[in-house]
C-alpha cells in the first residue's frame, strides 16, 4: 500500500472548503446573524409567539452554520501543525492521531459539500416523513416498522429532534403507517432523496417453513408548511373523523376519542394525528400536515408541467429506489445511484449517510 501524501490531502480539502465558503457566503451569513440577533432582542418579540419562534429558529440555524464553517476552517488550518509535531514523535502514535483528524475533517467537509447542493425552494425546511406498509401482508407491516426505526436511529445519531404525530399499528406485528416530523436545518432537502419504495428480501420470521419473502414499504417526504406558503384549504372540502388512539400510549392517550383523521375530499389525501391529549391540538397538527402534503402536491404538479415542456418522459425516480437483501446474501443497494454495502445491520441501525449523500449528488446530476 502506497504511503499517503498528507500535504496533498490537506491542500485538497482546503480548496474544497474554500469553495464551500464561497457558495454558502460566510460574510452574508454573519450579516444575517447580526440582523436576526437584533430582531430576537426586541422587547415585545414574544407578544407574537409564532414570529418569535421563527426568528429564534432561523437565528439558531444561521449561527450553527457559521460555527460549522469556522470550526472546520480552524481544524483544516491546524492540520499542518499536527503533522509537523507528529513527525518529531518516534513511536508513530501522533502520526496516527493526526491522520484520524485529517480523515474526520474530510468526512465533515464532504457532508457540508453535499449541503451546498441543497438549493431547492423548500430544501432548508423541516421534513414530514410518512411510512406505509405496502405489498407483503404482515411481513410488510414489520418491514415498515423496521424502516421507521432506521430513520429514527438516523435522526438520533445526528441529534435531530423528532416528533411522532401518528402511528397506526398492524394487528399481528409492525405498523400500517406512521408520520413524524424531523426538525433540523435542511431536513427536507436531505431526506427527500429517501422518498420511494423500499424493498426487503429475507427469510420471514412469520413463515413456519422459513421461506424467503419479498415485502415493500413506501416512504413519503414533504416539507413543513409555513405561513408564507398560502396553501388554502376549504373546510367544506375536509371530512373530519375522531377516534380513540391505538397502540402503546401514555396515561390518558388511549382513553378518549382525541385522535383526529382529516380527509381532503378533492385529492383523497388522508392525514391523522394522535400524539396530543386534546382533540383540538390534534386537529391543528393534522391540518398543518395536510397543508404540507398539499404544498408538495402543488410542487410536484408544477415540476411535472415543466418536465412535460422539456420533453422529460422519464418515470419518477422515487419508485423502487432501494433494495435490502438479508438472505441468501447480505446487501443494501440503491437502484438509482448503484451505491451499495454489505453491512445491512449498520444501515438498518440508521447508518444511511452515504446513501443520502449519493442520492443528493445523483439528483443534482440527473
């Protein structure tokens, strides 16, 4: 194995970071931070809680971006010094430590580089993820729950707050569907590449003859709606049903008809919420989810019109997007990017960053 040229590697990531700093416009971010700090410091800001939340949330995100950029810049500038000091150590341990720091800096810069590709209209929004079991019966319901766990573990690894809005449990095992909100900078842009059908092949734990089964789960990702989006919903076009929450819950959750299901009659879109005790709160949350899904439908319709004008007759990239094979061999493969790994347990435990990054790069180039 050839010896690494650490100097060349440091120069390469320094150049990459410089281009990222230009794209993200660090001076502009600092100016935005100052303006938002002024807004956040207004004495009567919290007289309008919704505006206050928006200002403080935006300030937090901008400051986090600045801290990430400046932290990486310091880290890259420190690398030559680390390697210079390591060269004087006889046992080689300091060199190994410096090499690990270099590899970590490369990983973080690669992640940030991918973020610069997220420049869609809604990419910086929070995300609403809905998972549904599809073909495969009880096997598919179990698979849908496995997919849910995979994303929850991914969010946990990245410290992304998650709010589970509704989960419909299947009778024998697994779930019929679930919807949860992921709150993080660029959550929608990042996770939108996960939309589509996920296929599982394995020896079914529900088959007494231990045969191989194929099952499917669908993943839908939409951006969280904001006041400025002007998504009008006529109350006359909505059917509201209330019911008792199902599945495991805390005290009082399953004892009243507080869960709410909204059906948008013109489109057939159905959303539910059961995570609050109050029926009023659940209806308000469900309405926000419905508006988000209508916003995404509008975006898709506009995109379809543009594709038609451009003569784009290709099918949706979201369908049949990834295959997870657990038997007779172990492999997870993205059918769009061809990225694959044999470490299926890590993927199902939320280590999907490489798949997401490959998906974002693929979407930008397609």
